[in-house]
């Protein structure tokens, strides 16, 4: 937890790193390989200019080690090209006690709003 706090602080604020961004919405659907229902959960993250520019989402599988979903490069690329919408999928690179790869994945949709230019 302490490491996540530190990384979040080091990432800076959205308003400082990306002054052209007025906000973004990240919609994620988490999937698990095991279980009767493959959809583990749905999550919507609203990112405001006053929030941290930290775009790493933890894996929701309880015994996952070194896993998670890093949306940083996707979001940076979108902002660089002034893209408003991106969709994709990511597979968790972590491992579980059962040593299964591809134990979890997400489908994401990212929408970015930009400040109006003068």
C-alpha cells in the first residue's frame, strides 16, 4: 500500500502533467478465467484535473502477485494525439498460487475531454 501511495504522489497531478485535459472516464470490465461467471466486476474511474496522473489498476484476483493493468502508455498516447476515445483489452501479467497465467483480464474504454482552445 505504501508503494502505491508513493507512486501516486510521484505521478503528479493531471492538471500539471496534462494541462490540456479537463477530465477523463475509464470504464473497465474485469474478467476472471476461473468461476461460473467470467465477469468479476465492472468499474468506472473518473479522473479530474485535481487527481493524480496515476493510471495503474490493481488486479482484482485475491492471490495475484505482481499483477495489475497499466493504462499509462495508452492514456499518454491518447493525449499526445488528442484522441478522445480508446478501447482495448489487457491481460494481467501476474501469477497466482495455482501458477496460472492469464488468470484475469480487463476490457477498457477510455474517454478524454480536453479544454476548449481559444
